[in-house]
C-alpha cells in the first residue's frame, strides 16, 4: 500500500482535493476528524487538558468551548506546544491504527489529509507528500470568510503553522489550488496516474 500525505496551509483547500479523492473512491484519513474523535476514543485527553489549562474553557456540563479555547491557544506558542504535547501522541497512534486497517483491506493507495503533516513529522511516515498550495492573499481571504474570523485571529492561526511556501521543499507533488475547480481536478488526476504507476512498480 502506498501511503500518501496531503497537506497545505489553513484555507489552502485541502478539503476540495480530498473530496475529489473521495468521489473517486479512494480511502482518506482526515487528521482533523481524528483530532476530534480522539477525545471520545481516549477520554484521558480531556483530563490532561483540564490539568494543564484549568476549567475556564469548560461549561457546566463539562463540554469544551472549542472556539474560545482555540483563540486562547493560538495567542501563545507556548500554550499551543503544551496542547500539541497532549494531543499529538494520541492522534498519531489513531492515524497509524486507521492506516493499518486500510492495508488489511488491501487498499492500493491510502491518503492522510493533515494540515500539520510536516510540522508534526508525519510526512516521514508517508511514501509520498502532496502539497495543496495557494498564495498568502488567497489563504487569508478564505480563512476569514470560512471561519468568520477577523484579520488578527486569522493571522494567529496561519502563523501557528509552517509558512505554506516553506512546505514546498518537503513536497513530492504540488497542486496550485488558486485557479479553477477544473484546473485543480486536472492536476490531481495527473498525480494519481503517476502514483498508480508507482504502486504497480512497488
């Protein structure tokens, strides 16, 4: 099985690309979904967050106020690193578990959609890395519109990731997602053709 990491920056349009892959019947592991589901799979995470950050971001029923907590976390690199130290080991464990299931199901290609694929060194576990790229101006506009954030909140989130242009050096393939839907699909189809040839050779 060929393990393919898909990454980009916040707002670069990875979801557009992964939806195309889903429509074509490929197996996708979404790291953002895994990051939400690990709270259920591993309940000890919530206890670790309460121990590290206190109870201020939890309501009377013990539910985490994710937007408020996110704004608090992204204001500080130190706080963000502390949260990552709590979360990443559980997320990585679950990603590897799901990839193993794909392999057991005889998938030829398995895609991992992860915005921080490179930052968290998950790209080193992949056979191939695809970067979904857009210009910084497009990235800022998309995040503000999609997440209903102001410019400062948007920049906090963008700065929390490795600059998207820096990620180019780690990528085996780059998709320019700043043009039309059809153009993005054409670029993706060409990459899939090459990956399927590579898988045959392996």
